[in-house]
């Protein structure tokens, strides 16, 4: 019989992706107040997300 892990400790990638996009959404809302500062940060986050996504597909 397999030893089951508690659900709390299982990391679901879809949940992680939703969490990341939720954080990005909040940053975008903040970015409307400070567009010149947040714009570069958001571009960096999107680039990192693309890197992570493509690395997982390979």
C-alpha cells in the first residue's frame, strides 16, 4: 500500500501558475499608479514566466 501524502504538502503546478498570475494582476493594478517603475518589472516577470513555462515543456 502506498503512503499517501497530505494534500496540504502536494504542490499543484496549476495552483502555482494561478498564484503567479494573481500576483502579476495585482502588480499591474499598482503599475497604473507608477507606470514607469512597474513597466520594467512586469516585462521581467513575463520573461521569467515564459522561461519557466518553456523549460517545463522540454
